[in-house]
């Protein structure tokens, strides 16, 4: 996929989110130092939804 194709696809996804037609379940926000623990949880299958990693 070309860069312009990726931009077009991203624009479509953003439009769906803006319209409320696409939602993402964010279950938690963590900082970078918490990332190893999150990885262990994910490996064990205990992370539902999406996690946002916030640079500290």
C-alpha cells in the first residue's frame, strides 16, 4: 500500500471515529515504566480492550 493509500485509509478511520460509527475500548492508560508488567499480563491473556502507553 502506498503512503497516499495509507493516508486515505487513516482519514476514513478518523471519519468513522468522529461520526461515532467506530469505537475503541480503552481499558487502561499506563506509563512506559509499567510496560513490562502489561506485557506479562497480555502474554497471560488478561488484557481486554486497548491500553494507551503514555510517555512519562
